[in-house]
C-alpha cells in the first residue's frame, strides 16, 4: 500500500507524512524569526502541526489541510478552532518552503488513514480530549484496521468504516458481509459492504 494511493491504511505512512521535514526557517505569525529549519530550530512545517489540538467539545475543533511533501500531498488534521489563524500562518511558510518537484500528489487523507476525494472537505471532532479529522460521510473517525469507504448506491451514497477484502470470506462483520468493488466514492478497490449495497449504481 502506498501513501496517497488507491487505499491507505493507518499509522505508518501517516506518521511518516506528518513528520516529514521541510527545512524552512520559522517565522512567527507576527513576522518575527523564531528559529532556523534544519539546524536544530523548529521548522514552519513542524510548527504548523504542533499547534494546540486539545478540546472539550466537537465545536472546539476544525479540520485543516497540511502539506507534507513537495508533490503537494495533504493530510487533514484536527486542531483547536482558535488556533486556525496561527496554523494558517505557519502552513503558508511550510508550503512555500517546498521546491517544485513536478510530481502528482496523491489523494488527501485524514488522521484515521481514510482517503478524501480531491476537492472535498474533511471534518473534525473531539475524541478523548484531542481534535482529530475524519471523512464527513462516515460520521466519525474509523477505528484501527478500518477505513472510510463510500460509493454511489442506487443514486444514494453508501458510507461506512469498513475493511478491504478479496472475497466475501474476508468480511467477518455480519453487518458488512459482501465484498465488492467500488470506484465512485472516496476510494477505489474491494471493500466489505452491507448485503443490500450495490456500489457504483445510479
């Protein structure tokens, strides 16, 4: 599985993306220099993801897009809404620090490892005192070993936190017993769905 490919599952690639160094000098939102990237100081990219993520309610949170490499790969992260202006200032510096690599960015993703369609927003909620991002169609962050999958289903949208599969024998959740291919939602591939779901039907 590749970061930003058809399907991305969980922590390893996401952590690598978020920890990628950009080597830019850090300038505070007021324009003052506060460190030097790559020489022991905090970079703008590091500062962007280090803003406050704490929360008490969902209304404390907002999902923002953080660029993680020179291809423009983005990860939506949940931050405290009051920190958005600080984040935006650091993120602008982070974006500017990357060279023009000329490579295509993969789909954005959320902190639970789910893919987001290009151009679509993510949402954020307060989970155990920390803001975290997720795909809005699934209603909440997906648990470990699952990912948000959506597809058109007889003109409506099917959305669920589910697993990849090869055959229906892989689908052990009784509410998602059918393994089928979908390509009209946020991810392309074989996923476990409800028995009555017919992905990619209009």
